[in-house]
């Protein structure tokens, strides 16, 4: 058999297999690995969006929560899964853009081992203080911090989290310094900021909005470029005098590298359709997130740009996990 003949047969086989995949896929449930526990923001976004796609297409999605190591455990498990279109993962800012610099050793490469599918949502953070503090505005807090450098405590849900790094980014933009108080999650941090044990705290809008609404926390500013619909009277850091400030946690779907393009294209199309649904957009909004969307290439570009951006903040903060 000539080399030309072999090439022709190989191309024919490839075309045939692509056609079969396009017609038959998915022939079984699609597993979505969520690298965090059930009930958190990442889990909620994965469930809400996949349920909308399932209702529209008849596809079946199975949520597989694999928490651990700041999200690295679940993302790594997905990256090493068979690249057949039946395993995808919801990644976000921390495990795709922050952790490559924060962790001394990473089990996967965010750009080489994963194929982006679609950006699902963006979620801003909000800076708060207890209602018993004298800080009524962001300017009040900044003035107090500058008057006594290092005297104010600034809590975060953990060392190297997006909330911690966003607060560090803001302190550099505003030229002041506080004492960072990292907690292991939000629960104890909330208790301490409400009681006044710590003066300032930054975390995601979904985590804090309940305590803001019941009057136990006073919001000072949100980290996104525009105001949050659920907190319309809370200014952004950007409009509070720090032009260009914009930091959010973003969430998106990825597949193992090498997943057939046809599967990625169909997933992208169906999730983009779902993200235009008014009910889904409202549900995500109620969780403090903005529906996103776009092409795989746009999501890949976001990851590429965010790794050096957050890497710089990690290095400047001195955060490190060995």
C-alpha cells in the first residue's frame, strides 16, 4: 500500500469517527468534577447551569465533588481522565490562575493539560466591616489604616485565596497596610468581623450578602468594575477613587486536553444557550454571580492573561504553599 493510499484511509477514518461522535455523542452521562464541597459557589454554579442544559437537551450530568488542596485535587483528577467528552471540570480563578504560583508543586498545567470549553460566570467580592466600627465608607477605612499602619486587621477566608489576594491588591493600589488574619473558611471569620474582633473582611458576595441584608455587616465596596445588582447602593472600589480596579472570581468548564473538538463545540453551544436564559441568569444573580459565556478561545485567553496577573499579586503578598 502506498503512503498516499495510507494517508487517504487515515483521513477517511478520522472523518468517519468525527461524524459518528457528532451524531452519537453523548451516549451516556457526562461527569462534571467540582473541586470543592457541595453547597459552595462553585458547586451551585455547576449544578444550576448543567440542570438548565439537561432540561433543554435531554443530556444527563452527574456532579462529582472532589475537594482538596485548594481545588487542585479535583482539577487534577479531571485532567488525567479519559479525553472522550464524558468528563469535564468546573475550574475557577484560584485553581487555574492563582495556584500555579501559590503552590510550590502543581500536579497539572492549567494551559497544557486542560481544554477550555466556556466561561460560565463572574462573581465579585465585597469588602465589609462590622456595624459597630466607625467606618461608614471605604474612605473612612483607608484613612484609619493609613493613620496607623499595620494596626487594623484585615481578615480573609484563607491564605492565598482570591479574597486575600484581592485585599492585598487593593492595599497596594491605595498605599496602606493592614495585618492579614487568615481563617480556615468563612464561618469563624464572619463571627469575628461581626463582633468587631477584626475590622475589615473581604469575601464573595454570595458568602456575605445574607449578613449584609440582616444588618450585621456594613458593605464598603465591591471589587468588580461595575456595581452588583443585589447591592445597588454599594460603590465599586473603582468608582471610589481607584480607577481601573477590577477583580472577580470567574468560573468555567474545561475538559482533559485531547478531548474531541466536536464534543467541546457542542458543550460550548449548549451552555452558551443556557446562559442566555432569563431564569438561569436570575438564579446566578441571586448567588451574586453574573452569567458569562463566549468561545473556548476567549476562555483560554482569559486563563492565559490571568496567570501572570495573579502570579504577581501572589509573589508581592508573600503567600506560599509548599
